[in-house]
């Protein structure tokens, strides 16, 4: 799954893609789900948190699903305004 996005740098458009692991649906709501292992599966990890924030902004959703594949746990990571 690839989602296209854009930013502007000095008024010039810069296009890019994000590649979330999954798009999942529950109760009619769609969410981006990202699967991580090891230390990266922790939302305290700065690289993971930045990636999830980028996904939230691009998808216009304040909730991203983070899955820890090692412990088989699911976390709902919410970014508030």
C-alpha cells in the first residue's frame, strides 16, 4: 500500500509516498497499522513516533495502530491537536 503526499519547501512542491504496513478496518473506521519489532515497537522510540506522526498527518487521522510483533500487542497511538 502506497499513499501519496506532498509538502512545500520554499514554495516548491515536493511529492513523496508513505508505505504503511497495513490499512485495517474496525466498526467502519479505517486505520493505518504499522508493525514493529524490538525497541522500535515502543512509541517512546523517536523514529517510530515520528513515522507514526507522519502517517497521522498524511492520512488525516489522529489514531494510528502500532503492533508489537514480538509481544503480539496492539496499541492505539493518538495524536491530538
